[in-house]
C-alpha cells in the first residue's frame, strides 16, 4: 500500500498552501493528483522501494526562464533569469546499498552503482554513460565527494513538467534536483544554492559531455528572479529581485515553435568559441576580461582575422551585459515606485530593453535560425507573428528568442487581457499547447516538508 501518512499530508491544508505558492491557486488540485500518483508509484512490492514507505521524502527543482543575458554566462558576463512553476518532482527513499535508482515518467529506469565490486568509490566518468541521467547522477556524486560530502544510494520516482527542448532548462532542473537530494540525505543540507548549481554544471560538463555555462543551474537552484554577475566564476554575485509581472497586468509566456535541436551542437558551440576567439585575440580567455571599447578599437583587425560574425557576437556580449544592468534597474524601479504612473514608466523601459535584447540576438548574436537550415526558421516566424499581433492589436508588448536559440522557443510579454487572443493567434500556426504561460516561483531546488 502507498504511504498513508504522506498521502494525508499531500491532501492537507499545509500542502495546499505550498502548492499554491509553487504553482498558483488554480493548480492546487492538479498538483495533488500529480504528487499522489508519484507516491502511489512507490509500492512495497517494488524492490527498489523496499525500505519502508514511512520514510518517503519529497523534493522539487524548478525550470528557469532567461529574462536577459542571451549567451553571456559562458564568457563571464551578466544574466537576468527566474525560476518558474514548471518543475521536476521526486518522491525519494534513502537506501543503504550505494545504488541510485532513478525512475522518471516517460523515460527508462536508470540504476547507478556508486561503488565497484570491492566497495571502493566508482565515480569516474564512464564513456558509455555520456549523455544520460546516469552520467549526471555519477558526476554529481563525484563532485560532492571531492568536496568532502558523503554520498550514498537512494530510490526516486520522479516526474518532470519542464518539457525537454523548451529552453526552460530541463537538464538543469534535473541536476539541481539530484544534487539537492544527495546533499539533504548525506550532506546535512549544508550546500547553498550557488554550490548546488556549480556541482550540477561540473557534472554536465565533465560526465554528461555538454559544455554549458552556469546560468541555468544558478537560476534553478536559487529560486525567484535573480541578476547574476559571473565575472568571478567561482563566486558569482547574485541579486534577488522582486518581479511580479502579473501585478503589472502582463503575462510572461513561451512559445514552442516545434523545431528540432538535433544536429545543432556545432551551432551552439560556435557561439562561445567565437566569443572566446575574440578574447584570445587580446590575450584573454573570455570576453568578460575585456572592455567593449578595447574590442571596438581593433574592429578592422578583428574582422580580417576572425570574420564578421565573431566580431558581431562580441558586440552582442557587451551590449547584453549593459542591458542586464538596465533591466535590473528597471525592475528595482518598478518595485520601489510609489505611483502607478512611475511603475508604468519603469515597466515600459523594461519592455523596450526586452525587445532590444531580442533584436541583438537576431542581428548580432545570430542564433534565431541555423545557417545550415535556412528553410527552418520557426523562431523567426514566431517573432514575426508576435510583432504583427502587437501591431494589429495596438498593444505594448515584447518578445525575444529564448535560451540557446536556433530552434525551440521564443519568450513573449503579453498584456493579461489579451492572452486568450494571443493564444489563438499563435496556436493557429504552431499547434494547440504551443503557448505556455509562466509563473515565477520563489523557491529553488528544495525538499518540500508538508
């Protein structure tokens, strides 16, 4: 039988309050059903959950949305991001055999033995695990162990609402979830949000095999809206920001254009590589070590040596950093303004900067579509349709490419009273369910205690 105690807690007033905080008042009943289903999936007859149903624990890690700072983190730049209501939830049970069993709805079960046949730690990267959840589990355990944290086994029954390929960082949500589980079960919960993020990034870089920056993990781990300066990559500066878009009368949305990320690795890798090539021209490792004026002063030489695209991508980096500061200032101004008129002026400035960020990604960063797929321009089409909607409806709004780009999603700021019209407008082209309204949630990767 399922753990009656936990099921009772899931249906308690306290659980309803937590679900309302995480997902919104309208989603409380759906959250109860989702959690109940996961708990019911940990049956005594399942050998992977044989440690007793009374000690089940609940963990959640959110996806994230990038507000500004498109492709800046990997060159030690600045970003503005926020965790969202779409999350990865796991019902977890500690085990004593140094095995991690991870079950996730819609995916094959994965089982990772953290020790070898002699009982010694077995935490080195394994080529056969590259690109899998097992690689992330082993990599996170390895990095925690290297930092003096004990690691051990657990069983998890998980469900992710962060749809893959959406630019909402399903991988970072998974990494911060796994790391939070390990740290809570075996490390006394001593790791702060940034350390959790750094551990997830290292696991993704070294074990999983993807050269990502730190923005995704940091936003998922920290919770809420955050401005992050990666100038010191070992100790990024994080500023929490109160960002209540709904109170300003707007909805924050993403539109999934349905494009495939397959075979786009070279496109993604070219962005940090070309930015770093400009830095190397000046004897530096990343653009964050340079000033924009220094790069502009050698424009002719850079164009001849590295080509126009590398030069333009460097300019995007510096301009986007400036926008992050300006957008952060606009949000802080919205928060402290005493009058509605002042709040609206700050919001208008913020939306202008969102549009500028989108234009820069298109014109300078050039990650709206892949040059190898000129016929596949879903992101460009979604941006064009969104701008046309604003124009025809005479609305003040904003839109930009979201996340890595080349395929996937756009982000749009839509007046709340126009969201149904926008949904009909955009889903007529990209299909039912292609638009998702996001909600910023305050909690990052956490254990939920009901």
